[in-house]
C-alpha cells in the first residue's frame, strides 16, 4: 500500500518557509550550473554558425587558426583553379583569398586593450557568407583605406563606429559601415580590402583560402586533391568543422570550471535539504507511527520521504532554470583560447541543458533526502507513538 501523492505534496506546503529556503538553495546551484552550460553552448553555437556547411577553408598544414597560417600566392592560385569550386551568378568563381591579422584596440568603456581580428576579404567575401549583412553605412571600396566593423566591435571598441577612424599597420582607416554577422564570430571582426591589408601589414601571402563547393558531397575528394598535391603544404576542412574546433578549448575550460563550482555549491544545498528533511522527520514522528499502525510498510514510508525530497529538488531546479532562461537576453565577450582574439557570444538555453539541470536538481534532492527517509522508515511503531 502506497502513501497518497497528495499527502506528500501537502506536507511540503505545510512547511512553506523551510520548503522555500531549501528549494531556493537548490535553485541557486541549478542556476549557476545551467548558466555555465549556457555559456559553453552559446560559444559553440556562435562559432559553429560562423561557418557554412558547403564552404571549405584551406590553411597551412599544422596550423590551428587562420592567424597562424600562411599561404603564398602560387599555392593560393592552385587552390583557386580547382574544378570543384562553385560559380556565382556573375560567372565568377566563389573563392576568397584572405589575410587574417590580430591587432590591439582599446575598449570603448574601459580603455583597456584587447585583441581584435582584422580580415582582408575580396568581393566574393560577402557572397560566401550570406549571414553577413550591412546594417549601417556601406561596404568598403576596393583599393581604399576603408573598413567595416562587426556589430560587437562597433559598439565595444573605440574608433570602430561608422564615421570614426582606426589606426593600425601605420595607417588610418575610415570605418564606413557596420555589419551584422547573424550572431556569429564575424560580429567580432573588422573587414577591409584584402590587397590593402596585405600592403599595410607588409605581407606577401594570405592566411586562408575560402571557397564554396559546387557539390557539397565532394569534400573528401577535394580534400584529398589538396592534401596530396606535393606543391602544397595545405589542409582543407569544412568551414563548420573548422570553427567548431575553434570553440573546443574554451568550451571545455568553461564546462570543467563551471561543473567544479556547481558541485562545490551543491554540497551546501544537499546539506540544507538533509537538515530540512531530518527536521521534517523529527516533527512528524507521531504521523510516521500512525501511518505504520495503519498498515503502511517501511518501504512506503521511505518512498514517501524520498519523493518529498525529490519534489524539493524539482522545485528548486525549475526555479533555477527559469532564472537562467532570462540570461539569454544578455551577451558576453571573452578571449578565445585558440585565436587569442575577442569573441562576443550569447547565453543559449538548449533542451539538453534543461534536462541536465533538472537531473542535477533531482540528484541533490535524492542525496539530501535518502538518510532522513531511511531514518523515518526505521522508526518502530511503538517508539514513534510513544515519542508523540
């Protein structure tokens, strides 16, 4: 015979203050746990979305990032001549040979310097990235000392808004436009004419060659062609996979650090739940004796108190996840461990994080409630009624 579920729920509401305090402690832990996972998910979503599935990025073999890579003009020309490259509506091959450089710029509010990616793009640069749209001003003119800034850069760094002037590579560059990268890593970049960037930074070669495949299923064949050519010391990756790799180191660090902090905090929440449940057992000794006298088994008593503790955990988890959901309206910027450049991203709450948060809360409820529930189940009928 099982104790009715309504009886268990009524006991929680009968102790509103202790229930609220215990659930609140669990909610705080779940909130921290969920927001950390949301940070990691947001970073991954931002960088993975930066790439297009039918785009291929070619960099020097062994390079982890575009900044570390180098491709001379001869090699870039060989890649550009591949027959598998798609052709745009204007009849031009959809390929962009791009230099990528890191520079230091002061932040708009604090004035502290931070690394920013400068990317030289060709006329096909925008065609290869349909998620990028000019939202203010205009596109830079080829051959001119003009640049356009990603939305995060324009709002976060001095001199990066439309009409302002940036100075780098011993030249002044006029910001003529701001673009929206569709919440991708491009929002944290500055773009200018590729040839002008090569001259300004005194470079003779490119950092990467990006092109669109005419047939996305031909990636393996194209990859084999590039990597087996003795004239080339290059490797090719699908653009989405390349940017996913860029998020790996920082994402793992965020997950490990956040999980460690959450586990430490959860110890306090578990102790709080345990104290609450022990107090509940102590104040309901007569009830427990009466239930046993009515024929309810030790197992039923154990299960009732465990379910009560699990409901506390579930309530705390729901409150914590509700608070974490509001974080989706915020964005944060940090240094990517792979590129050492500033990257802006948002908190992202996924179904997986919701499930993980609720499971974490239930585990806290189970661990915190098991010993008090076992004590309640071990009480003898006579002792319990006599204690009343």
